[in-house]
C-alpha cells in the first residue's frame, strides 16, 4: 500500500500494517487536527494527526535504515517494525483539539491500564489513552499481522512511547540494549515526531520558520554505545544543523504555536469546561473514546448555551490589550491586572512558555536517555570519542531561561469611557 504525502512524497505501508491503519482507533485521527485552534489563524492548518502519524513513521524508517545499514536479521527487523509502530501510534490517544481537552480526562485508575504502566493515581493524559489503546482494547487485535510477520509485542510498542521497559531482552541484540536509542527516536530532543511536525506544520501554515535540512540530519545520526546501551547520537560535523533544528522549533513556538488567538481560544475552552462541568467530559471507557474527535466536541460547543462555548464557535475572542515578551513590561502587566481586579472587570490572561530544549531541567526525564555527539578521526573510523550534546553546543546556555509570552485580553469596547482611558494610560506608560 502507498500513501502520497505532500511533505515526504510516497510512503510505503506494509501489508501487515494495513489492518492497524484501517482500524477505527487509528482512523479517528483523521478527525483530530494537528494544531487545534490554529486553523483560525492559519487557514491552511487543517492537517490531521492521521497524516502526521504516518509521516512520523516514514521519518523513523529513513532514520532506522540509515543507522542500521546492511543489517537485516530477524531481530533487527523486529526492532524496526516496533519503532515504526511506536512512531505511527504515538498520538493515537490524543483527545479532541489535541492538548486542550486533557483537563476533562478522568483519573488514570478509571482506565484500568495494565499494572506495569501505572505507578500512582493521577489525572489521565493522552499518553495513558495511547497505552490503553495499544495494549488493552479492540485495537490490540489489529497487531496480529505484525506479530506474526515480525514478532512485534504491542506492550513493547507502548513502552517505546512512554520510555520505560520491563523487558530489555526484547530490545537487545548481540548484548547491546537498543531501547534507549529507539525511545529517543519516538520521544526526545531530536525525535521523528519533531522532524515531521516542524516541516508539516510549516508547510500547512504557509510559513518558513520550521524548515531545516532533514536529509543532512538523518545522514549524520549515529548509534553511540555506552555500557552496553545504544543511544542516539549525531556527528560532530552536523552540530550546526542540530542548532538550526532547535532554533526552527523555537521560532515555530514563538510565531505559530503561541499565536495569541489560538492560545486565547484554548483559555476560553478551559473557561467553558470550568463553568459548564456537566456538558462535556472524556470517557474512561476506551471503546466509547472512539466517538470523541474534533467534530464531536464542536457539536457540543455549538449546542451549548454557555457564553464561552458560543464565543468559541463564533471565533469571538476578547481583544488583546497587552502583550509582554520575557521579563520586559511585566510591571505594566501587574498594574493592569490590579486595575481590572479593583474594577471587577473580567479578563483573560494567557501565559505561554517556550523552552528551546528539554535539557534545561536537571530533573528532566531526558537525562535518562541523553543525546550524544560523536567525533570520528579522519584517519581511522575506529577511533571515536563520544560526549553529551550539552558539551557540544552553546545554544543550551544562550537559551537557558524560558522565553515567556504573556498577554491580557478583555472586551475593551464594552468598558466605560473612564475605564478605557485608565487602561490606555497603563499600557502606554
């Protein structure tokens, strides 16, 4: 089977994978947009999680083939197929409008996940629904073909998504544990997910911020082995391309993902959930979850008499009054908030925080699977040195602080004349 993709061109699907892609669980992603409310800003951004997921699988295949050149054993093919499916299904648990609806998900205990995937009770996330879908639902039966052909275990696929395995033997070949490497390709600083969505979102939004040299990056990815564990690495000569990749992502956050209209609509959706708790909730029943896509939620919003639901349906956001970047003008923001509170004026504050990298946090889970940089001798490829990525680029230091964008919205035109005058005085100070 072949799929034509505007970003990657022709994408090949194995016969044993067709039943997975055609299953209602995966087909649900056709009706979940990749960028949620962003289509109100970028009209072309109507692409879905469905095509993005297939694109991620395609990138994973290109990367794997580059890393495992001329290796075609049954064990290698099992790892390759497990990676393909981990990338294909990494988003299968996403709720309507992507991350915007996770606040109305149930407690994770209600999902009744296999015990190995639950450590404590908390509110469920889309990853929990991904695990449930893959390991314990009607969808699990669709793995029959890939299990028969490649020996794929659905639980191992779920483990690649979450980054924790109870069966290292499944991922071990000739004494080398490849789980860290494969998980990094599913979720890490330079994973196949980001390699696809930066190019895809840039294409459909009609912007150039997310473009980078995918081919050069893939050609320079390396397998770096330490203590019998394989990690994702990159050749030292491609560090500048890695920097470009990081900056492309940062610029996409600042110019696309943090656009004020989309962010404000998300805040308005949360207000709807808070003020109308009985109208919409994500079910714990994984089979009932099949019904919940963007269209389902939009129908709920259109039928609702709640003011926030109606305003979302009409794309009617309060006017943006003040916007600050980083720590500049935060005093104005504080003064404006204090004035609104003193006058009992309703307002929406939107705070968007973007980091260039997950590596900033000392407690980041990324530290369990650090990305490496490989330096090879021009005279002997057997002479190699390996170091962590933080030691090879100074971008981590330059962008060590979060870049926050804060905005305040209110219905300015509905304020009294004296209130409008005071607001203008504050923001023009």
